[in-house]
């Protein structure tokens, strides 16, 4: 997981895309890459890569292996591998990562504290596990689940 020496299972996978015109508030977590062109407010915990596109606006704490910013972020960024602020990227908040892994392109702006930590310390700053996801496949059909729920619902008492 975050900062551990194992390969991310989501490499080469299509990212979850939050399009321009979409707004999400709350906690986002997962194992696959996330591409944000819309608005996100809350927190983002990703076992892979988080990309904030040019039209993306994020007000959140972001914790991921790799973070790339080409839009606007207000909040704390923590990355176990790399943080990259692209030419149109704007960050207002603190950045924490391992030494030698922060890249700021010409035009990129960071208003905040840039802090480096050892790989061991980063493990403690990032989540050690994500909540368990629902199984991708199940042996039970939707009809069977609904039938089971109906059986559990008490029927109205009959009078004699």
C-alpha cells in the first residue's frame, strides 16, 4: 500500500474520472488512479496516482503514491513517491514527500511549507489500509437478496 515496496495493482488501468461540471464532497479512497477535472472537497486517499487537471479545483487533503497538479489545490499533499506541480498548477497548502521527489515546473506555484520525510516516516503519515471494497462478483443474485429481505420483514399480524 502507501509507501510499501510492492507494485500498485492498478498500474496501466484507466483512471476514475471526475469531469468538469461535477462536484464531490466527502471522502474518496481507492486503489486506482484518479483524474480530477471537476471539484472535490474533503479528502482523497489513493493507493496509486492522483491527477488534478487544468480545470480541477480541490479543497482537500490528498494522500497518494503520486500526485500531479495542473489545476488548483487548497490543502495538504502527502505522497510516498512523487509530487509534481505542472506549469498551470497552483497549490495553497503544505507538501510532504520523500527527498528528491518534488518537481515544480516553470509557472507552477506553491504557497506553503515543503517538507521532506524519510520513507519510514512517510509510512506513518499515510494510511496503512483502505476500507474493504464490496466484492466484484457474488454468488447471490439481486432477486435472491430482495427475496431474503422480504422474508425478514415481519408481516402484519392476522386476527382470528
